[in-house]
C-alpha cells in the first residue's frame, strides 16, 4: 500500500515543469489598445473620436476614424509588451 501511494505521488510531480522558463506577462494596457496582425505589425484606433465632435472639422473626424498601424520603431516594443500576440 505504501509503495502504490509513493508511485501515485511521483506521477503528480513532473521534472520537466520545474525546468521550464517562467511565463511572460502581457502588458494589460497594451492588450486593451492594440491588436496583432498576421504580418507581425499591430493596429489600434485613434483617440478623441468618441465625443466633443462639434468643434472638430469633418476632415479631422474622418482622419480620426481611420485605423492606425504601428511604426517600425514601435513594433519591437509592442512585441515585448505582448509576447504571445
């Protein structure tokens, strides 16, 4: 009986789980604002488009509704902030 209990407890603990690298945390603010694309870049929405639109010109409002993409300098930083995206 003691031997069977020892075998079952040995199955619960895996040696490979101890040697694995710790998980990386995704930055929560980046996760809410950016979406990853299949080509490795990221996209986001422009701010200042939701309210107080009376004083904004129509061309400015049209530009604010367009999707913004990450630049070449932003992409490596976003990949570090969102490692699993």
